[in-house]
C-alpha cells in the first residue's frame, strides 16, 4: 500500500513542477505531500475495513483544563520561556542543541516523572549544554517530566517579531488538479492557506528564539505537522542544522521521508536537514530514490538511544513497582504481546478469531498505541462481546515496552515498528496485515516474521514458535554497536 501511495505522489511530481509551488517564496509541496499521504493512508490502511471487524473511535487524545498549572518566567522575558511548577527547568543561555518535545511523547512513567523515550533517551547522551522546549499549554504543563522542559509562551515570545503579511499559494490550481487526477484526492485551498499562515507565524517566533540562543543544531521527532514544519523553516532562516529522530519503522516507502525524486538541490525549507536513523537500512531507504542533486534530507545511522539504554545503560528507574507482581500473575502462561495500532479496526477479525480459539494457558497482552490509550474501554467491550477473557490491557499499555518484551514469548502486530525492537529481544512476530508483509519483507525473509492473514495461520505460527527452542533473531535493522549514539552527535554538531 505504501508503494502504491508513493507512486501516486511521484506521479504528481512528474505531472507538474512542484518546486515552483511557493507561498511567500517558500515551497509548500512538503505540506501537500503530508496532506496527500495522510489521505491515502486513511483510505488504504487506517480506515480499511477488514471483514466484519468492529471499529472503534480513532481520534487522538484530548486534554482538559483540569490539569492546568501555574508557571513562572525564566530567562530574558522577551523570549517567553516558562518553568512549570513541577518542571524544575533552568534557563540555558547558550545551548549547543535545542530539543523540541510534544506533551504526548512523554509516555513512560518513572519515579522522577514522565519520560519521552525517543527524545529524552537522546538528551541523556548529549555531549554539551542543551535546552528542551515545549509549547506552553496550561492543560499539559502540570505533569512532571523526568527530563525538565522549558515552555515557550507564544503570547510573550511574539513581542518584537515582525510577522509576514498573508501570501498566496502560487501554482495551487495546477497541483490540486494533478493530485485529483493521480490520487482522487481533493485539496482544500483554504486549509492549505491557513496551515501556511500558521507555519509562518510559528516560524518567525521560533527564528527569534533560535537566533537568541544560538544553537548549532535543533533535534526533534516527527516533523510533519504545522508546528514541526515551522521549526524546520525557522532553522533554515536562522542557519541551524535541523534533525528529525526516527520514531519507528519507516519502511522502504514513506511519504514524508523517502522517494524525494523532485527535491531541489538545496532541499525543501519545510523538511529536516538530516534524519537520525536507527540503522543503515533506513538511511539507505531514504537515499535510494532521492534526487542525487539534493544535498539535504539524507539519513545517517545513529542507533536507537532508548534501546541502547536498555541494553547498555541503567534502566532500573523504568521498572514499575508492581512489575514482579505482574510477572508472578503471568507465571505458567504463554505470553503473547500484541502491539495494536491507530486503525479503525485495531483488533482485526483474524486476531479476534485466534484469541477466541487459543489454548487456555495463553494470555494476550494488548498494548494500545500511545495516542489511542483512551480507547481501552471500547476495546475491552469488544472483547467481552466476543467472549475473550484471557487478556490484559492496563499494564500491557502502561508498562515500558522493553519490560513487556522481556516477559513475552511471542509478538503479534499488523505492522508496528515494535517488530524490530522485539527482534532485539529475540522475539519473533506474526504480521496480521498485508502492509506488514511489505514493510518487513527483509524480516519475513530471514524468519524474524511471518505473514499470518487468518486466525488459523496466526495460531499455527505462534504454535510453531512456542514449540521450538528460543533462538537468537538475526536483525541488523537497529545499529547497536558501542558508541553509535555518541558518533551520531558528532555527525549532527559538525554538519
């Protein structure tokens, strides 16, 4: 499905000059790529109905004002940086690196506070002074972070900023027609104008901050949203190297990272300069179909700092206080970890069929996607309607992933990137969706995974794995060589 979506995107790039699509001189094609990719994935993957499978509400989490918290200014008042009452953050005047986090990234609980595993694990190994920044929102400032954040108050930070007047979307009618012809997707010009206006608004404020702090690099994860693209534009204006941290298995084709066949020599202003990849395979996927003349948006191997921490560092702080009690409850059972995804049908009919027919000594740990934890009651009700009782969802969702991987005997998913993290713990995976067979073709070939499209096929694969001796999984997807994270920082700071 991803390859089909990429073919549609590339067809648009061949049908019109996408580098000529500008808003106040900035090419907005990456934003159209985002909207087109999102629409195609919704049609082909997320909203695809699988047989008679039950659907659940598939919107992201919302925050209420009940969590509102006070904050105080730190640093020069004109920067608009705040410290929350639970944050303990200190102003850093001249950081080498500015890190940007979103509140929902803080998904792992520790005694010191919530931990953003992708970003905070990289911050822990930063070689010099750094600043971690979030946007100030009274609904999300209140919870304690293990790695403190400074909060950027836009109302204060915009003081003295000269904002750009509204622009026009040059070339929009032509590209909208090409998108409709190639992918049967309608682009909303009004929404695009609004998004570009937001990007410019945020970017001017971020530019002011970056020029004042003067970092060498900016690092975050998941750039493809208006705020993320605004950071990319601000970095370009301020002359700061921008880096996006790999957050999952991107696959050989991903509309926001790969197949940039039309990228101009100096790249796109709305995309990161570099991609910090878990290993060389992702970096190769990014490079394979990128315009050879383009000097930006390439990947480099930096490893997975979160996994590196669990392999080589001290992860004792992430062991839940009730982990031993949970382990005792699982004693005598064969433990099947299921990584659910933000799909309209998260528990597919084949998975449900297998859960109903599984031996009584199997227990299924259903791990909800971090952005769909609020759907737990719906999924519990779905399982109850189908008579499934041998499952656990609360601890399977709130415990750190790697704690669960150490407890599990097998892993199941549609196409989650947990596949490659499970392989690092010598766990094999059953893939229940055709997208998984495509994305993880190398893992299927080396027997790390098997595509199991039906309930009986899924049961058969799990039986095969459980009946044999647990053997090491051969996977080179994540670079786990000693010092890989430190070498990545050298690459970033010397770009």
